[in-house]
């Protein structure tokens, strides 16, 4: 459970994907992700929240029930993104979703 900035200091992020459930507002969760991406550039922090709709070509792709902070090592994730960019995977993503998810 992730409840505050102070409680969520470095690690241990020892799994391939670390997921923390939170009851924070979407605004606070987005701000936390921005701050932690700045503090810990070797990791990627991605917020997931029911109020943050992720729509790909008319399909909702976020789980939509819980607020979560997802933490992963940045390097392998960026390598996978580069490989996907050579395919049609991101073609139907909106510019807003690409900015939110890819441009961190």
C-alpha cells in the first residue's frame, strides 16, 4: 500500500514489476510519479488510476478499479519500447496517451 511521498522512499524494488495500491487522488498519484521519475531515473514510475482513462482505438486498457503506482527498471522497459516502435503497436494510441506513457 502506497499512502504518501514520505512512506515511498527508495525500494526495495526487487521484482521485475513492483505494484503498490493506493487510495491517493489521480492528481496526487500523477505528481508522485513525476517526482519519483525525477528522483530515481534508473526506474520508471507509472501511475494507474480509475480517473485516468487509457483508450486505445475505442478500448479501455487500464484496469479502472484501483489506484496503483507501478515501478520497473527503466532500461529494459525502454529497450522493449524501442522494439515495439518498429511495429504497428503504438499506431492507434492517442497523442495524449503516447505523451503520458511513452515520453517520461
